[in-house]
């Protein structure tokens, strides 16, 4: 028998953790590519399916309704089944959805495709994030959460830079079949590489090395579903995480997933190359902003809400700067707007840290699922309202002029204000819970004190009375 070298074990643990995380993060990047694919093909989708602005919004709205609606059930499944199964299943589902989209020629089949994509997407991100506390020291989890989000943004870049040329060069079926193949390949990689936690691999009998400072995860606690969900929903910190996610991520998701490309091309008169550059800029900004936000909020958790407040205020000012001028903006101003709302993406991930911090380990998946629905609920509100207003303004749809887009996109201000109000109220609830005095401990059980005859105390204590003394023996 040979004794293992601790340094070698630590190095192997780091490499194993990095490989698991890298594979899972790649699956998330591909999920973002699938999620963003219709946004970069908005005009082509409108022509292919004969859909107006509201009809085009319906595709993405249906996908996000599925995504947001499944976050809580997915969180419950995650706490029971583990991340690996959910990530691999999600990748395969999204690949099937993209294949259906490639073959779709009518709205009904395209909606089926978006439902499949939304379902697979819902399984992915919270599962990837759930791997982090199992494979890495807890002090590194906030930073790695941000890095995971940054890696995911590369899928948005691929949608704008790689998928668009394939779409314009090879046509609609070629572009979406290519995306489908990529999704299935990533799903297979996840099934082979990813494990839920360090320690014995029950399926194959192999052993993995835990990351430095991370003990092998114990057998997961299986809380009852209804009780676990009720506990998560009653926790004010869960809702604080939800509103942080809402106010940070709703603007960037509404624009990137649907309205950025039509708005920039039709209302602002920008070329497809300029639109691709602006969409790619959002990923670059997230890449730059994410790690510092994760580092600061990880080392100084008490400053989380201050960071979120500053970013929320900047997003509100960015919307005002975009919508108030009555004429098209210069390219630098559009780039500034996209950069500011892009910072909201990594800021929204702070909400997941907040939700995890207020819930025990066995309910982390459920809490993360609830919080992760925030930005997508906000994006749904904005995307639906913009489509309805554009169609109501004259029927030009996605090709509407700037004046119509200014009115329609003003609905994003209402969503932003709702997020700010929800954030303030949730923060007050959490603060009130912390300042509430703790309930006094229950009094200790009474200890019987003997009377002269000992009868009463003996009966209360549940034992036979003691024999009577000389003074009480006469009747």
C-alpha cells in the first residue's frame, strides 16, 4: 500500500473541480446561445412566420413563462436529484427544441420549440450554481457565481457573432440545426464529466478528490417538498434575493432576448454588424464587471445591497437617456446604454447569493430557483408590454419608427420602478427580522420539592407517594 501525497491530492482535487465546473459552465453558455438565438434572428423570424411585434414577442414570452414558472419545481428537483442529471437533460431538451425550430414553418410548431428550449434552459443555470458549494470553498462561491455568469454570456456572443453569419449564409434550417447539434454534444459531455459532489462515484465505482478545503458531501437531506417550499417562501431573504435579481437583470434580458436587435436596426438605423457589436459589448462588460462584483460582495457581504442600489439607479438613468431624446442617438450613446444595463446582469447574480445565505443547505436549490425567476419575470413584463404597445401604435410591428419605440420601451421604466419598490420593501422585511428580539427560552421544568408528607409532589411527578412518617400515620 502506498500513501498518497497530500500535495498531489490537492492538485488533483483542484483539477477535478475545475473540470466539473468548466463543463457545466460550458453547458450554461450553450443554454444562453439557445435562449438568445431568436433575439438575433428577430426580423428573420418575423418574415418566416408572418408575425408582428406582439406575435414575435409571444415566442420569447412563452419561452420565459416556461423558464420562470419552472424555477421553483426545478429547485425542488435539484435538491432531490442533483445537478448532473438536470444539466444533461436540459441540454438535450434544448437541442431537440432547436431542431424543431429549424423545421418549423408555422407559429404553432415554433411555439412548441420555444417551450422545449425554455424547459431545458430552466434546468441549467440553477443546477450549475448548485455545484459550486459542493466543489469549492464557500468563500469562493460568490466570485465563481459571477464567473459562471460571465461564461454564460459567451453564449450571447456566439449567438450574435457565430449564429448570425450561419443564418445569413446558410439559411434558417442550417443555423438552428447547428445549434441543436451543439446542444446534444454538450449534454453528452455533462453526462460523462460532471459529478454532483466530490467523493465516490456510485455509478462507476470511481473516486473523485475533493477540492482543497471542501469535505466530501454527506448524503443529501430529502426534505418534504411542500414543507421545504413553504419554508423557502416564508423566508424574507429569499424574496430579497428575488428582487435583487429582478431589478438587476430584467432590462438586459428584455433587450438581449428580443428587443435590442429590432430596435437598433429599425428605430436607430444601425447595420447588422453594428448591432452584433453592441450585443457583443454587453458580454464584454459583464466579463469585466462580474468578477469585481463577486469579489466585493463575497468579501464584504454587508455591502451587497449598496452595490445593487447603485447599479439600479444607473439602469434607471440609462433608460431615461435612451428614451428622452427625440432623434436617433450616436453609436457611442447606444454603446453606453447597452454597457450600463449589461452591468445589471452580474449584479442580478448577487440575488442568488442573498437567497442562499438565508436558507439552509438542504433548501439551497429551491431558494436559488425562486430568486433566479426574478429577472425573467421582469423581462416578461417588459417584452409583452413593448410588443402590445408597438402593435397598438399603428401596426408597423418590429419595423416601427423611433417615435413608436420610445413610447413602447417606456414600459421598461415601469418594470424598473416595480423592481426598486420590491427591493426596498424586501430589504426592510429582512432588516426588521434581524432587529426583532429573540423569543425568551422556555422555563426549565419544575423540580418537585418535598412537602412534609410528600404526597402532592409525588403524584405530580408520577410516582407512588412515600411512606407516611410517624406524625401522619394515624388516620
